């Protein structure tokens, strides 16, 4: 399973998950920080999930 967070420009902000998981439901929380541990600014972000044959993109609004 791979879960990445990107900004509106398509730049990678955070790799929240990048590991093998067993089939089933999983919960992942993104703490609103980039890969360097800095808090991200208010903006729209996209999170991209790849799990097996599934690929999906959703948006998330961060408001501070």
C-alpha cells in the first residue's frame, strides 16, 4: 500500500505510507506535516492511494 500527499502543483509533500499490508481495511492519519516534519500551510492537497490493483485520488483541504 502506498499513500502519498501532493499539493496543487503536484509536488510530493509527504509519503504517509509505503509498505506491504494484508488485505482489509486500514486507517492512516496524516498529521499535516511534510516529509521534513514541517507543518504544511492552508491549501488544498491531494492524497493518492495505491493498494494492489486499486488506484485512487481524493482531495483534502487544510485550514489553519
